[in-house]
């Protein structure tokens, strides 16, 4: 198959790129490396089936490319630090950039497109766990709004193209994901705790630590995205992809301390504005429509992640 992955050098994107190369697919990556890293694809740089284009999806001329069997759009900064430093870039990627890709998708007669949305469209949820039918509880002008509302607009754009052009468009709502190739300083809970723990620094907990996250290992996420893209007759579907094993922030800190044999202490700091208090996907739709569910348990995935950061 011929695969296009925008953001294919990012954390999840690089794993997805390698996943398809392992299937002997021809993969084209478009990435401006604003948050992606060329080193993530170093092991594949001589693979004849990989083509890397350094470009911004906002202004790249996609019409220079041939049609694809699957287009995955993962081209958006997504970590908490990016919400302040790259807010305008996030909004552009999820509006002008996505529209650029969609226009190519329609005109080129490419077959299937999967958009990587996010659990952040649910905001600080009043429904728990979060089903795809939930409309969300989002602050449209808060610090996180560039990402939350950027992705909500992107979903609306995807569905507008779906209804107008009747093309095979699918939306994945990605929940918290972790694993190798996370950036050390991206501000996410796992990367923060792991790097603090292996250096015996204090583990920084924001708020009281009773807020929850449900963590999905990256290989499970990639298989979920692939299932969305390849399962027959799923055009127009919006599907949560994540792990429903819910843990408090303090529980995650404790597990990481034990697995890394760290002597770190926990320190508490003020929680960010609009930080979700509970986050857990209802993945019954993914199980029923895709026959997908996560396989890697939290401890197994964290051991792999700790080893990755230790070896950096």
C-alpha cells in the first residue's frame, strides 16, 4: 500500500511510519520538524520505501504527490508546553493545514483518510468515562484552547468534507499515549515522572494528585490507528483509541518510582488552568467496530519507557 503520514517524525507518527514500513508499504512522511525529530526515523533512513519531505502542511503543495491508499494526519504539536509556545502553529495546523490535506485527498482520489483528534475535545469532562457521543466541556479561550478548540474545529472540518464529498474519512480520538520517542521535556506526566525518577529528582505533581489519566502504550495506539484506517465500511466514524485502565496521578508516580527504583520524593505545585480532572475513554466502540483493544499493561509499557530514557 501507499501511505502518507503527516507528522510522521513525531512521537506517535514515527512509530506508525515504522509499523507500515515493516509491512513493506511505501511510506511518504511530511513533517516540518517543529516538534518531530529526524532521529526518530534514523533507523529507517536508508529504507527504499521511505520518502521524507520537510515541509509545513499549511503551505505544502500536496498536488505534487500521487494518490495514496491511506492518509494519516498527525501533524500538530500536542504537548502541554506547545500550548503556550506554539499556539498559533497548532491552530493553523488544525485548520489551514488540514484543509490543504483534505483538498488533496478529494482531488487526488486517495482512498481513506484518518485524522488524529484527541481526548482533549472532551475538555474537563462532566461525563465519565468519555463516550464519542459526549459533546465536551471546553473553555474556548483558556491556555489549552488552541489545542482543544483546534481539534474540535478540525473534526467539524473533517465531517463537512465527509458530508459534501462522500469520501472515506475517519476520526481517531487519541487518549494519553506514552512510550519510546516521547520528548524528555514535553510536559506530559509519564515523561516528566520517568526523567525525574531516574535522576532522583522530586516528582512534580500538579494539584492534589487525585486527578486521573488512562495511559495507552504507543504500540497499542499504532495498531488502533491502523485498525481505524483498514477496517471495512467505517467511513464517517469517530472512535476513541486509548486504554481504559484509569489511574490517579499519585498512583502513576508511585508505580514509576518503584519500577525505576528511585528515591525521589513527591512535591506538589499549583495545577494549570482547565487541566482535566478525570480522563478515561469508553472504548466499547473500538472493541465492537474494529475488534481492537490494548494489549500492553501499564507496568510492561513503563518498563520499556524507563529503559528508553535511561539509554538516551
